[in-house]
C-alpha cells in the first residue's frame, strides 16, 4: 500500500483545499521577501510547491523560481496557472532533491509541507538536502504548524457541501503518538458511488526538535514568527512556527 502522501495529493486535494487563495499567496510572499532579504533575480526553490501559488507569486516579484513536488497532478495544476511560464516545475522527492549542491540562494517550505515520514531520519534528511542545495549564506524558510497550538485548538470534526461540485467533504482530526492526523471523506450525495477516503499525517515536531536538527544539518535559525502577520512567536498562542535562517 502506498504511503498517505502518495495517495492524498490528487484532484480531491484541490477540492478540499481550494479555499487557499492566490491573493493571500501574494501577501504571504511579500512578507517572506522581507524576512529572507533576497536580491532580485535570486534563485529560489519552493519545496513541496503543490499547486504553485507561492512559487508563481515569488517569480512575479522578480526571482528565478523552481517548484518541486511529488504529485504530478498538483504540478499539472501549477503549470496551468503559470500562464507566463515563470517557474521551472520539477517532479521529485524532498528527501532526495534532484539538484546539484550550492544551486539556490534560498529555499522555502510552506504550510506544513514537512514531517510527513514515519521514519524520523527521513524527515531529518529533508533538512540535510535543504542545506546541500543552498549556497553558503543562503536563506531558508520553513513554515510549520505550532504543535502546542494544534493540541489546544484541534477541531475534531468538520463537514461541508461544496456548492460547485455537489460533493460532501468530511474531515475528522485526531492526535495520537506524536502525530496529528486528518481523515478525509469525499462523497457524492446524488449517486451510489463509494466515498473516497484519504489520510493526512504530520509529526508534531516542537521548536526544540527543529533547533537541534537544523544546527546539526548546518542551518542557523535566526528569525521566528508566529504567523504571516509577522507577530512574535508565542509557544502557547501562535498558530504557526515560521522559521527563517541561513546556511552556514
């Protein structure tokens, strides 16, 4: 059986997460640019680029952008939106980035596109590859959930009807053994078709885990934000851990 991340990031994923809009991506990217202090024309790698919202926004600000994702379906959607052919789209695995060392001036890893793998060493290997493809002094940004906030604010269940497609989406969330997971069911109330089921799982890595492993991989954490509004990270109240730093 394929691991969850090879099953979940398909056409139904685009339906479940279609509320993530392109205007917000531009606002978030403008924040990233200030945090990373990138010169125009810098080579930027978006790791786990998905449908390409942030990669295309980065390119529109004048950066040379490569987006990499494991899902061919999401990359096809990214290409469809990239009308001006601004981004180099690559299919590949974040655990084994298919690029030469010292290639990029910056990497970004956004909206908790990290902590997917059951073997912890594979998650650490993502950090190793980030360092490998970065030039010395290059910048990285990792946007991860705040485990403390998730544990206190988890919504166990939600459901909605997508008006455009008529599909019913149910999401059941839980925390177990150091993971937060979401069980997603997509069904059509008008037909007798079998519902489609997906599972998403992410490790609940806390800040000390990142501190330890970033340093061991040659990455220096220099800035920490609690959300894209630039607010200071609060261990209890911040919804995110947005970590920015340099390759050393």
